[in-house]
C-alpha cells in the first residue's frame, strides 16, 4: 500500500555543473513518476516545480560535478540535510565532459571561453560528488538509464540493494544478438571496458561505444588500446576515445595519459631523426 502523506519519505533532486540530462531522465519517467508520488514526497526538484521545501530529506539525488567554490559549499550543506545521497550521471560520478580541463592550465581555459574571465569564479578541476562528501550510491550514464533510476528508488523504498549490472556493454550486445562491430567493421568501440546499462544503443546502430557509463569493474584498457593501435589508430585518436563523458575516471584517464605520453615521445623521436 502507498505510504500516507505523513509518512512518505522526502525526496530531493539537485543540480550542479551539468547539462540537466539526468534530471530530464527522471521527468521522462512520466507514468512511473506519477506512481512514485504515492510513495514519496518530492520536496525539492527545481527542474520540475517552484515549490521548493526546506530539508531535511530522506533521499537526495545529485546531478552534476563540483566545479566552483560555491558548489563545494553547497554539496556539503546538502549532505548534512540528506539521510541518503545518490550521485547520478557521469558528471556526478566522474566529473563529466567538463573534467577535460583537469589536466590543462585553468587560466588559459577560462580566457579561451569567456570574454571577461576576471568575472569567473571557478575551480581548477571538475570533480565527482564523492571527491567532496560521502555518497551512499552512484548511478552511471550520460544520461542515466530510466529503468536503472526507477530500480534505485524502488530499492531504497524497499530497503534492499539495487540490482544494477556491473558487466560490460559487450554482454548487452551479445544478449541482443548484435554483431561485434570491432570484428565486422574494425570500428573502434569502448564496449569491452564500459559498464553495461545503455542497452548497447550505439553498437545497435553500427557505432562504437563512447563509454557513457564509465569503466566497468577491472577494465583492461591497455589491452583495448593496444588492439586499437594494431588496427591502425594513432595515439592521438586513442586518447580522444578515452577522453569523453568519463574522461576523469581513473582507468580512462590513465590510458589517455599513457597514449598522450607515447604520442609526444614519438614526436620528439621524429624531430631527433630529422
């Protein structure tokens, strides 16, 4: 039976540095979202309502990375008000696309983007929520998967572990009968090192996996990069493959750095020979 209005857990949804895609995934749940309101009180969700209730909250879903000094302060306040805090999406779990700036000189980045950089207050890095406060769970994806989101909320309401796959996208391809595009077309694909959850959407349409859901457990990124190299890709192209939605996740970042170092070592060798 649905909880009474007085006993429903209080849910809050928060945005930090991000594109809002993961919040829109929750809004796109439509019928499930309406049913969810029988069991939880959505107390704070600025994307959906101007009725923003103060804390404390039983569950907070947090989208976006920590990218400004204000973000650092606000996430600590949200953590203090939340019994359970779940980071949702690539930005919240790995810093997002904006984490590409983490290895660059931030002053040069800001000057290249903004006409008046003196007005910009920004951190040198874009980092995951877990780098700043304790999180009780993470949901991967860029954006997150609707079914996985509903599963996480249902699991919290039922006080049970969420059933989220930690295998690779390759398993989803095999389950759906998609031919391996690396074998049939020599198309670069991160599916073998990326966590499942998207339903193998890109390989279904003959495109390589872009790593939206981040690295799977114990990914062998070096072996995959070596395979790309043997197939004709140079270090710059391989670096770009690992520097997308989860560029700052350690397995992808380390492999991108290895390729970058190899690229510049080869460049120096070429100049020496010349």
